[in-house]
């Protein structure tokens, strides 16, 4: 089952956090999710691995930014990252065993709801903290 329309559409007012690098990473994440939504079974495995690798780097950069800036709710944000990464890793094992249904459901149903909310709340709070920390330091 493939989807012919984007699962997540970029909406500046919701998804932009005002830091170019974070916004670029978010656009890349959305692009990968949308590619997965349209992927055939033969394409799905490779694209899912790309999504996992991208997400590992994405979260690594955010975790470093949280540490460097002294972001107060770092534990909550980092735990959210761990939870999503753990789920992606478990789903990759399912895919490698020939089971795509759970991974497709996660990509098509969960990520389109989770990611905009995560970006709009947790990532925007982090971006605002980074910007305020930078202003205080200048």
C-alpha cells in the first residue's frame, strides 16, 4: 500500500523553528517520510534505513545543542528522541525479517501526527532557548 500524496506538508508557521540548520534538517526528515509513504515494498527497506540514519544524526545534533545551551527540559526532549529511535530500530528489524506492515503504519499514521507536534512544541522551545541564550551571550 503506497500513498500518492505527501504524508507531511511543510507549513512554515508550524514547522519552522527559525534556525536554518534545524529547519533544513526538518525538511529533509519530512522528505524522507514522504518518500517512504510512496515507496514500493522493494524501495521501502533502503528508504527506512535512510530515515533511521538521518534521524540518528538529526537527534544527535539537537541533543548537542540542548547540552551546549543548557536547555532546561533536556531530559524530556532527549527521552522523546530515545523513544522514537528505539521504535525505528525495532521496526527496521521487522523490515529485515520481511514484515513491512508495522513500519508502514508507523510511517503513514504515527509520524505525520507526531513530527509536526514535536517540531512545533519541543523543537521550537529548544530553538527559542538557543536564540535567547545567544542574545544573552552577545
